[in-house]
């Protein structure tokens, strides 16, 4: 999750669209989805994206190669000639797909996506996963909600009690109706 300085989101989008996504591919990083939240508080300053690495070691190597790439260094400097883009360092979370997650594919730009994070009560994460595995996903489908992915954070402390998932909806109104 990237949080921009006020008025700099368009510059960040341009940098990703025109350069970063291709540089990610060059360094073995798979682009899956890029979203800007719809809520007023964050819609003008936030970019959320999901990328895939072959492994945690591959991620480390890819990020280092990306940071060291002279083209990236040139692009970053040029994109920040009018001022810095990010308000602070990105928030990065490594996730692994759960055993009940659908196959993670490139996001459909005609859909609206909803990011949800559940925090399980102490010692109850396995039960939460079991409920989603056996019941919740089917209930979502019955109400027109399609899971794009179910994930578990890989790092502590979130690995102990968090479930992260993303639902796809046809529209914001469809999402509201499905939840109703």
C-alpha cells in the first residue's frame, strides 16, 4: 500500500503505468492488480497493489535487482523532479494463498474489489479458516460475491491471527446489495 503526498497520486499512477510495471516484469515480479480505494479519505492518496513472486528468496533478489536497476533510478528521479511522491515508506505484507483460495489471476478492470482483513480471537485462526473453507465461500457465492483470493500473512505477528481476502463485485451497488 502506497500513500502519496497530497496531489501526487496521478504522478504515482503514471510512474507505475509508464515504467514500474515493466521494470517489475523485467525483474521477475508478476503484476496482478492495482487499485485506488473508492472511499473519500484515501481515494486521492492511496494505491494498493498485489504482485507475485515465485518464493520469498526470489522476492528478495527481485527487489534488490529492481532497486539497483539504473533505469528505475532514472525513472524515480525524473518522476520526483516536482517533489517527492510518497508520504512515507510503503506498507508491504507478504501473503500466501490459503488452501481454499481460488487460483489468483490478473484482476479484471471491469470489477470492483473489496479488501477485507479479519483478526481472529486468540487461538481461533484455524477455526476461522475452517469456517471459510467449508461454509463462508459458498455463502458468498450464493449472494453474488466472488472471491479473488483468500490469503494468510506470512510474517508474525499477523500470521498468528489474520485472514486477508479480496472479493470481486460487478459494481459498488452490487457489493452493497450482496452484503444486504
